[in-house]
C-alpha cells in the first residue's frame, strides 16, 4: 500500500495502525505530533487509526533547545 509521509511517497506492506507504524519508524516519542489526512490526531487515537491506501501523514517530532 502507498501512503504519503511528510510529502514523500512511502510503500508499506501489511496492516498497520498509526501507533504500530510510528513504533516501527521509532517516531513514537512523547513529543511527536501527527496530522492524519489533514487532521491533528490525539495520541489516544493512534492505536485505533488503521493506515489505508492513499493516506497522508505529516509527522513532527518536536525538539527543545537553547
């Protein structure tokens, strides 16, 4: 299946929830923010959100610094 992540085409095989995919990508940090098909999702929604063909994700990992 093909999805778009941060403007890039990404091919994934199998069924993934958003939570599972973020864990595999090592982006499931406490400071990660995800926009799924134009809507910012709360972290509680990640395990219930099944990725589908054509989905669009914007994944932001917030960093602090001085």
